[in-house]
C-alpha cells in the first residue's frame, strides 16, 4: 500500500514537471519569435513603421507550428515629445496543451526619427 501511494505521488509530480517544461518551452519560442521580429523591424526605414505596413507581418513557420493557435498583433503609436519616435508593441498569444490561453508575451521597441542632415 505504501508503495502504491509513493508511485501515485511520483507519477503526479512527473506529469506536473512535464507540463511546466512544455509551458516554458512555448514561452521561450514566443519570446525568441518576438525578438526576431523586432530585429527585422530595425532594418526598415522609419517611415515604413506604420500599423498598416506592419499588419502584414507573419510569424516564422517554426513559431506557427510550435505554438498552438498563435495570435500575433502589432500596434504602432506615434510620439512627439520629447523627440519624435514610434512605439511598436508586438504581442503574441497562444493556447497551451489543454486549450487554455496563455498570458500574452509582449515586446515593446522604440524607434526614433532620423535626425535631420546638417548641410555645411
């Protein structure tokens, strides 16, 4: 009887650890995907950083297959003070193995307007 209790406790613990590893792996995939998208955005001209142009962004095939039903969104907010800039927020939401939505993973990146060229 004592052995049965121990086996039940160990199997429950192993199941919980497996679930936590899966959740951590999903969060890492989402975090790396948002970092890669932000890096790709840094190569774009400042004027192209608009909600309309960035709405066409897609997730990489790896992230699209690793995460269950991923939903990706981008918002762009123009700022004027203290200097002209654009605040780009990348958000990624997905479902875990039990079809429960996970907390959104967000990455915020500021892009500053290029400084005007001074003519001598």
